[in-house]
C-alpha cells in the first residue's frame, strides 16, 4: 500500500527560500506536501526527478487574465512556464465593478491599454456580475489549470462610483470618495488581494483618450487607501508615469502607504539611453522600507518590449498611409503587393500618421531587432535595424522591409523599449538582485497581438542560471525570486516555497534542456481572435494543489486551479453595492 499520493523522487530541490540546494524526495498527500527528505516511502504515483530540479510553483505577480479566466480554462502562456499562481487586475483595468450601461466603456479601456480586441471581450464575457464581490464569485466558480488572485481595479471602481464623470476624469466629490472607500473595503473583505491603478500617460483607451485613472488627484487614492485600512488588508499596485519624472511620481507610493498602512508595489525599468534614473528609484525604495513602510518594485528580467509583425497589432509600416490599401489582405497577398516597386517606394518614404503610441515604437530603429528561432532577447546592438542599415549603407526602413519580404511576411521583430540600457541586461540583473525588487510585468492575458512576456520565468532561468553570458544568478537565488520573494511582495504567504505542510504547487524541470520557443500566433480566443503564445521545452511536470496540470510540456487537462482570496476575506462578505 502506498505511503503517499505522489513522490517526486531523487531531484535537486530548490525550495524557494534561497537556501542551499538539497538532493532528495518530495512526498505529497492530497493538496499538501507530506514530507521532504531522502529515501521516503512509496507513492501511489511517482515522478523520477533524478538529474532534474524540483522547485515550488512560480508566482506571476503582474498579469491581466481578468477576461481569459472567464472564457478559458488554461491560463497560458503563464502555466506553460512553471507558474502556478497568477495575480490579475494590474494597472487598474478590469471588468468589475460595472453596471450594464458601462460594459462598452470598460471594453474600450481594456482594448486600448491591454490590446485585447473588443470583439473578443464582447463574445467572451457573460457579465454575470455587477459588483466586485460578484465578479470574484464568478471567478471562484470557474475551472482553470492554475490559481488566480485579483486586485480591485481603479478604472471600473471610479466609473462605478462616478458614472460618466469618472470616465471624463473629473475630480471626485466627497460623496464619490466615501463610496470608493466603502467599495474598496468591501472588495478586500470579499477577497481582493489589493487595489491597482495606473498613472501612465501612454495608457490610452481604444478611442485614444486618457484612461479614467490618469493623473488622478492624490486625495482620491488616499480615500481608497483608507478603504484598505478599514479592511486591514491589501497591497497597493501602481504603474507610475516615469515620463514626468520619478521625483514627482514616487511620492504617490509614500502617500498611499501612509493612508493605508499597507504595502505597495510598482513597475520599474531602466531606460535604454540616458542617465541611470532607476538607481535613484532604488534609493527612494530603500528609504521607504528603512522608514517602516513596505514597498517593492517589479522588474522584467529581459528587455521590456513589443513583438512586431504583419500578423500582429504593430509593425514598422502599419501607420504609413499607403499601408491602408493592403491592410485588409491576407499576408501572402500583402507580401505580393509589397514587391511592387511603386508601393515599396511609398512605404519606405512615408511618415507615420497619428495612432496609438505603441505603433511608434516599432519604428525606433536603433532598438528594433529581428526575433528568430531560438529567440534572442539580448541581441547585440549591430543587429538592430539601424545597425544593419549602417553596415549595408541603406536606410533602416529598407532593412525591415526586406526582412518582411525574405520571410514571406512571417518575420518577427523585437522592439526593446526599456531594460536594455546600452544594449545590455546589466541594469535588469542589478535590479533583480536588489532586496526590494521582484521579477514581474509578464502581462499574460493581455497585449495579445504585441507582447508575449509571460515566459519570463523560463527566460530568467535560461539566461541567468544556465546561460553562457557574464551575468549570473545562483539556482537557489533565481527560484527564490520566482517563488517566495514574488509571493510575499503581493501578500501571498502560503505559496512559493516547498515545505512540509505547505501547498503542493511544484515544478520538475530538466534544466539542461530548458529552452524557449519562438512566439507563435494561435487563434483560440472568443470570436476566433488571435494571440501570441510562447512554448517551452524542459518542464517535465507542473503540479497545482497536488494535481499534475502539465507533463512533458503538455497540458494534462487537470483543472485544480482556484481563486485565492486575500487575508481579509470573510465568507459572510456580500456583494455590496
């Protein structure tokens, strides 16, 4: 008779704490780890982990699966890269609270900020909720492969409390503030893990307008913070507008910590050029924590970037006036048209028309690189469109155009927007190792046609642990970043570690074979919508709550994932309006 349900036998265990690696077995009974050690008893089922590493499930602290968790059971790409818990509702965008009359407005916000086609949301969401607690109940009732936790998003909250005035970015009245405070406290008690907002100027609606939360008066954020204080729970998440300067924006963190008494987390990146302003941010972050506050920054382990291509949202010619003549054609016909000398001459010389700010980024030639198989996210500067143009004695437009023709329109580009200071990952590596920084900004569930960064956990391991580059992380250190350190940053203290009695969320990884595939376009969204997906090789098993959800890089069909409610959750918390 078996002693345990599962035994992961003979692996190298990186337990997520950052401590020493050990060789041994991990035994699981039900949803919990029953024992860790050598020579454990027999499991009803066993996984041979000799020559493999065994890790806790990874925590992805910055996703947008708010819609995908409603219409899909697999939260990929995240679950394909060892992630067992995803935190959604980031950047203050989401779908609750929301009255029926405001559905279209929230779709417009999400389509613009997160590049989710409106038709996908229109068909994929049943809107079986109005309040945020009702939304959480809908999520809790669904089936999925991994766990999710949710922030209360600011844009829906503001519009719910203020109606059209909220969407128009009017200043909230005292009554508005009181309502937002109460709704925030109700959301925390219903299980929200915090409150999220965005102040970023390039976050626009699909109509091109500023989002409802842009440049919100700090008195409004403080009122919401007091709602978190009322509930005694929650983490404050914000995307600050670094474009106006960190000295101006970082005080938002201090004000919210003071008003709420709660931890804060925000996104941080280095610029590719100019002075290293991120070091000043780290100094401010250290001062906050030294003074008794709790704050951490989320750092992408590779360049923050867009993927551009003819089949995607953005490419180097998408806003050239002549492109509109062929934009509706299938890619083979677009390529045939592009071979016409007249159209070529037009597209190579035309300037962009006005459009979403992201489109402009696909023409920053010095930071636009080819993305091939295997994908290189840290390419040398001379491989940029500008670098190749200089070597060939032509324009960057010609280099990009010829690449599209040579690949029959299927070639992809990486637009490295940040975190690639001087064409190096030095700044990302330094920030990741900082005690108050965690890996994040994978954005899974969003930017379906432009970003596929939810694979960052695999990249962190292959680039900094097993890669040949000069920048290194120890295996235990890297797993700690992806596990316990990330979990604690958002108030999730029951995961990210392998320990007896703890959750049986874990990975068995063949580190020698671990690799990333080139991002690919799949069409599995509602209404036949397309999205970027990225696969990996080397995840021999991923378990959630003691069930194997993936085996040898393929889904098993198991759906043990559930909603993780925050610390103030009370089952008696109703769907308060």
